[in-house]
């Protein structure tokens, strides 16, 4: 009614909504935390404070009930201002000179300071409240109040009253002078050196406060002035009295009831302490009681006893601390939630319509492991289903009728990473993390001891010869002291001899047998190399594979990780070089371990032959749980949940006859996965991103060290054609985080003659030999792969959208774009190849042919009239030799103008092309 609110259902939600209520407001409660009272409050009776157990927090909360900011807009005849405003705003206290200063009318300090203090016109009432005998009279008699005001003014004019106690310097709040904002200062009943002093311009007035009076008092003006406070005599004495050192007795109060002093021999607080210094004082000299939430949360091994990210919010009474920290918590909560979420790729498998429709299932939906002999009968699925290869050429395995609409147009190069569909996922407790993750459990794993000093590490050379490269390969390991137990060193000399490998028969719940290798570039901050939580604390060997020029930065961010440093000749190489060296090194190490452990009586075949090769963006792993409790054997239900990488690896490592499999992988996670995709729990198909590789079985199958893209598809085809088994566990899936830096984005194609960034289209990646074309600063292989991805139709015009007549690709898979299909064949003896009878090819791709490719092999295949040939070699001389050796001129016509090269300078060793037409 008094606020003229017509809503009959209106109910006040806060005390502030009781503004102007013409009756006594009764407020009760032990801890008035964060409550704001209306400005119309005239009297605050705090005589029921429990004086026997006073602590700083409670006292500040009680006194803060009657405190709020007041305006200096009231016309005042007399005003006395304190010099504290000219002191350091960071200090809670004023100077000693200011402590001694006595306020009198017309003092010089009034002229020096722009800040003025206001006070209620009831100093007598406040004074009488100290005896706890007087009761206040409502300010409803203007004449009586005016007389009181005049009497108070006279006292001030006569200089009969000291505005500031010698030991109680007032505390002020400085507002922004640049904005010419008027501000007010009201003295508070506490010393700035006391534990509850505050940089406030508002306070609870007491006898020691200075009073600014006006010539009249009305309800309007009274609402702009703080209320009168009644205090018990004991509380008032605590606030105002001092000890022999000049410090207020209140400085001995505990800050909070759930802590206690760490020692009685603590130093005294200094009255010049800032907020931060007072906070540090309490943190150093108090310890939590058993009722405190941090009683069992002590940081062992640290010199300090408080958590480095614990915050203290300090501010004047009634300034809005509660609202501020609630807002802060809201922002912090959103930030923390965002930190616990990642964008993962969420794309359904591609080329699903290419799968053979079959009612035959080789395993039951609930089978935990593949049965070896049954799996051998499963046909290999040549088709790529990983959605990251949506722009890749289709691999044909038989005569297929494919609609041209089934294959999408190629996306623009700049859209390769932005158009892929993602979804935001909350990180589970089994996630892999980047360098921004910090938790107490990870400190030792990440390489920081309790004093935050980096672990020592040593650099070890490791050399082995490889005939295909024609030279000895020398790699370097950076091995932290804490990881040296994974390696064997010579005695004496401490030369690195080998990396320890377990036995096939070893079984342990807390150990992962397969070493994990993660090739990475440009992602020292964002790569997901922290596998502590993913491995659920299990012991494991994890090796980061880095380029030489990035060694220092990776070592800085991951000081406790083992690093394999590639030779400098691979500084500009792609992921194929890393995969190639990982595999060759691992096989060489397997041989060393077999020899070493054979001396201990262990058979060579008993040494564990698997390694894990993982992308640096694998963030979480999932497992499908199948319930086959239905009435019929074919009935089942399934759910997918996040599990630890430890659980998945140990499950795969326990596969019966596991050493008979060459490659083992898992699905790419997608929210669109349906029951049909997991009904068969195992597939014989391509595997990507996270694989277990049997380096023993694949000894004679190599990754192509020159490749930048699709090297995993190329390797899968080589492994299958060698007659080896590739198994994908469909009940397991890996989530891949979208990382906007590093990886493939690290390779920039730019002009060699100008540093000015210029957009260069893929059509400019090749040129005619001996031309004046602008050379590019990029590896020749990268230019080749990118050109073929976007412009291969220039070499294979008959193949465009002609999926029934694919391009025959010998011994390699190169991406010719989504609108051209390829057919992969291997020239190796005894290889598993598709039946080419009935197939007529629209083109032939010969890439760096070796001696296994012979003329008789090529004459087995049939080509359309006008089909095109593309031969790619390291130099122009090799081109001519290949044409002669393979008798290509018998069936293919060549023209001089059909010779090309990648747009590289001679010193950058360009690749050369020769195209021809079938006759």
C-alpha cells in the first residue's frame, strides 16, 4: 500500500523491497550473510551480538547491516574533510599525521580534498546507545530534530569535539575523480589496522564519527543518511580500545569461527597492512578446524598451507560483495563448464550405400573378441567409411554401379576443417588432456615436483640402418629420469640399447603392454598428450614423436614425456615420415629385445610385438554394451558409454590369438551410429586415427615416408594385399577433438621468391619443365597430393564421375578427388588383389614404380580407348627409363607437351609427370 502496488498477490522477495515501510523492521538471525537492508532503515539495534565469541567475519557482517553509501549532494553549511584521501589508495590505513589530525571548522584540509563526509543528525542518540539504556525516538518531529541538529552544529563550530579518535583513523572510499563524481566518506568504528577495517565510504556511525549536519531534517534527507546503531558496551570497547602498541584489541580476533591460530607466538598485525597483506597474514597464521571444509585438503609438500587458487573477496559493507561473488561464480561456472567441454567430430560414416547387403553375420552381437578362423573368412571392405575422407577418391573392389549424385562435389580447400560437423561433449573422467589441464593428481605425471621444478632428462642417440633409405637412420630420444626404467642402458657408458618390451603372456591390471607413439607437429599446447586419466592411473609407455626444430618447445611444455626426435631431413616431411620411422624403429627394437631376452631363456615369439599409434586429437573412448537377453538369439539392445583407454587396450591385448592380427582399430564415434553398424561386432576394413600395429607381421610392409595425406589408407591397402588381417572392433569407438591449430594446418604453401602472403590456387602447384613459372616453397610431395586432389580431372578426363571405369592405381593410393574412383592393385608376388575380369579402366596411375612393376603385369588390365596414363618419377631421366622398361609406348601415346613437374626449384627436388593416351 505504501508503495502503491495494486497487485494483491505481491509479496516482498528481499528486504530492499520494504523501502519506506512506516513501521519497525525486525531482523533476526545468527549470520546475516550478504543481506542488504532498505535505506529507510533508521535504527539498527545490535545489542544482542554474542560478545563472548566474536570473530572478524561476524562482527563485520553485523556492523555492515547498518552501513551503506551516502550522497554528498545535501547542501551543507559546514564540512570537515580528512586528509586520508591523499594517502595511498591501496592502504587500508592513513598516515600517522592523519591519525593525529583534529577536525575544526574551516580547516585547510577541507579545501584540499574534494571528498566530503555526511552523517545523520542524531549523534546524541548514537552516543546514548552505548549505555544500552536510551531508546530511540523516531525522527517525526521536525522542530525537535532541527534543534538537535543546531546543538550538534554548535558543538562542532566550537571545536569542542574531536571527529577522529587518535587511534581510529577513518577509512575512505575513493571514487573516480576523472568523472567528477561526488563521493562521500563516513567514518567507521574501527581502526584501519584492525582486522575488520575496510576501504569503505559507508559505515556504521558511532561516537567517534564526525557529523555533517544540515539546517533541517526530513524523511527525504534522512533516507540519504545512515541509521543509528546501538552496540553493547563490550563490543564498542573492543572496537575502540587499543593495546600498548597502539593496535586495536580487535586485531587479535580470529578471522572466522572454523579456523584457529596456528601458533600463539605469531607476529602482531601491522596497521599499515593492505588487504592482500592481511589475507596472507591469516593464511599463514591460521589453520582449519575439523569443521572446516579444507581440514583434510592440505597440500602436501608445499611450503604454504593454502591453495594457490583460493580467492578472498574484500570490500566495504553493503557495497554488493554478495552480488559480486555470485556474478563471479556464475562466470567462473560457465568458464569451468566450457573447460570441461570439447568440440568432437560427430559425423556419420560415409559410403554406407556401398556396403554389401548381406544377411550373413560372422559373429554374435555380444561376442567380446573375434574368433580367428571365422574372421579369416570375412571379406575385406575396400571402401573408405571414415567421414574425414569425404573428399577422397572411392576405392572400387568390383564392378559397381554408382550414381553420380552419390558422390559430393569437392569442398573448397579452406572449408576442409570448418565444414565438418561437430558436437560439444562434456569431458569424462577418462579423457585425454592438453597442457591447460591442471589437477593435483597430474602434477607428477606432467613433470612438476612439489617445488615446481622441471624433471631432469637426458638426450640419447639411437641409430639403425635401413636399406630403402640407403643410409643409417639416427634418431634421438629425450628420456626424463623418471622414465628411464622403460629402457635398457649399457654398463658402463649408459648408452641406450633398447626399449623394454613385455611378454605376450604377461598379465597385469595396472599395466599396458603396448607402447603408445603419438606423432605431432604444431600442437605443443593443444595436443592431447596427458593420458594419466585416460589410462586410469595404469603404468604405460607413451612417446611423443616430434620434429627436430620443435623439440625444445615440446620439451618445455611436456617435461616428463619421452620424446622421439626425428632427423632434421624430416623437418618438412608429412605424417607418413613419422609413421614410417615409428614402425621401422619399433621393429628394430623388437629384434634387439628378442636378442636380449633370448639370453634370459625367453623365446623370440614370446616378446610382445604390438605398438599403438595414436593421433594427437584423440580425446575420449567409448564402449558399447550389448544385452542379448531377449527371447530370440538375434534380439539385443545396446548402450554406449565412456570408458578408460586402459580398459579398451587391455581388452584388445587379451584377444585370443592376438599376434595373428596385423592391424587392430576401432570405430570413429558418432551420435548417429545405428544398430546395424554394430550388429557385427568386428569388421575387416580400414582403420584410422588410433591403431594397434603388429610390427612383426608387418615387417615387409612399410608406410610411405613421403606422404602427407591418406597415408593410413595407403598402408591399410598394402597390409591387406600382403594377406594380413585388419580387424576393427565395432563395439569400441574413439572421439576426436576438433583442434584448430597444428597438424595438417602447419603446412603452408607460399611463393619461394616473395614473403608477401599471396593466395595460390592448387592449379598453380604444377608447371611445365624449364618454364618461368613462380616456384613455391613447399615439399614436392605435398604439391603433388594437393594438385591431384583438386585437379586430377586434367590428367584423367574420362574418369570424371565415371565410377564404373575407375583409374587403375598400382602399389599406391593417391586421392584424386571425390568424383574419380580408383582401383588399387599390388604388384608384389602372391598379393591379394581384386578380380579385374570384366573391369575396363579409364586411366592408369604409376607412382614411383619399383622393380616389382613389370610390363607383363600391366598387360593383364584393359583400358578404354582414350584412357589416360600418368607416370610420376623423381626426375626426368627416371621418367624415360620407366617408359622404356614397362614398354608403355606399345599401348600409350606420349607428346612432349604432356610433361609436367611440381612447382619447385631444382634444389627442392621437384617431382616429374608424364601423361599419355591409350591407343
